[in-house]
C-alpha cells in the first residue's frame, strides 16, 4: 500500500503542468560522492587547517549547511549514511580521475565535481595548468564515470579575483595571504594596483573562466547525465562573511551553505523512486 501511495505521489509531481520537474526526472540515488579539492572537503570550515567533511556543500551532514546530501535525504531516505567524500585538499584536475575511480568502486550513482582552483592557484603564472590539459583531465574522469551511468553535477570554480577585491583592504586577510603564500598568482602583492599586478590578476581570472568553459563543454559532451551550474558559483556575490577566518580563502560554514543552495537548484530534478522508497512521512 505504501509503495502504491508513493507511486501516485511521485507520478503527480512528475505530471503536474508548470512544475520544474518533468517526466525525465531522476530517482534519488542511494549513494553519492563529492569529488574535488579543499572546497568540497570543507577545509577550514570548522577548525584550524583541517578538512571538515561534515560541512561540505556536497556530501556534508551538518544541518546548518543543508548540503546536496541532506536535500536528497529529505526526498529519498534510502541514501541515508551513503554520503561519501573523496575530495582532497590541494587536489588539482590531475587527481580527478583517481577520485572518480573511487566513486565508481563505491557504487556512487551521483557525484558532484568542483575542481580547478588549485590549477590556477600556483606559485607563478607559468605553472598554471594549460586549458587543454585541464579539459583532457576532466574528460578522463568523466570517461571513468560514464560506463557506470553515474549522474554528475559539475560546479564552476569561484571567481578568485572577487576574493582579492573584497579582501584587499582588510589588513588581516592580506597578512594571511602573504604569510601563507595563499594563491600567489592572484593574491600576491594584494595591496598593489600597479598595472603589471592588475594584468596578472586579470590573466588568472581569465584562466579560471577558461577552465569553467571547458568544464561546461565536457559536461555537455557527457550527455543528459551531467548538469553544469551555468557559472552560478563563479558569479555568486560572496563576501568576507562567507570566508573562513582561519585563512581568508576557503568557504566557512556560511559559504558552504551558500554553495549548496546555489548549486542544488541548478542540478537534477530529483524525485522519489516509487519502487524502492516511501515518502519520509509514510516510512516512519
């Protein structure tokens, strides 16, 4: 009886005219995984230079963040406890395929990808990952996921130049950036408005934009099983209130929550699987 009711409810959601969900909506996955770098690992979102996976915008279980995992759990309880996080602080696009292999081995049906900030945040411009190399690495990772039919949500890289813009007058932020050598390509000599420094920052921003364009293209090539955020993360107007005071670089809990909210609405139109999952209120 419960399954029959669940089927009717799910069908009504799919078929009501004017709703965001269409007949192509996907059942909530039973296993999901976060792939990427320190942002998806929740680095510095809860303590001094540690990964805080519970506060990850993607697979975290902290109520205040309201991650993709918790939003999926509210729709489909079968995913409970199956929120994996393979994102590693410091990772670049070179590490993405190995993370994808772990996700497939763990039978993840849905993954989020946010990667590329560390490809641009290097010691000098000449060390930034070439755009073609970035694309090839993303394609390699997606090729690992495709045979398993994994649904992919690809987020754009945040606008790092915006961080410089909102923090360049903050003495504490500039001190952290200088002492910690945080993203030197963008944040070195943060107080300088010399033409050469302005040009450097613009070039780094353009490289990030190029990475985002290639992620969008790679996602499109993957087919309907991939959703790109349309540049939503890159264009998000974050402030220092969203940034960890441990390093003035990574998102804090508020920043992670903003990431979750901004990206989830750009993703798949998930619905409950009527054959395997009852609505949470009926399943209790």
